[in-house]
């Protein structure tokens, strides 16, 4: 991945375009619980093991909507 802040881009991309790209790609670090959830997924090609692991994760959709969405999206 190239660094959009590299001054060499200035030859090819206008300043306002660079700003737009920076704004679009400037994301906040994801919550620790998201990374912990993803890290806990078994590192295997066995889809049954992965599905079983995800299926056994109990997440309250009312108290933790974002993590619940992540689980369902996977």
C-alpha cells in the first residue's frame, strides 16, 4: 500500500483531491472488542469449525449492535 501523504503524489493529484482521499481513508481505529472477536475465530480452513465458533458466540443485539452486526455479517 502506498502512502498517500508522499509528496510525489503532488505531481499527479491535485491538493483538493489528496485532501478528499485523506478524509475518505482516515478511519478511526476499530474498538478492541472487534479485534478480539476477530482474533478468536479459529485459524482454519474448516468452515464447519468457523461456523460453529461464530454460532456459539452469544451477543445481545440490543446492548452491542455493532458487534452483533459483525457476527451476522461473517
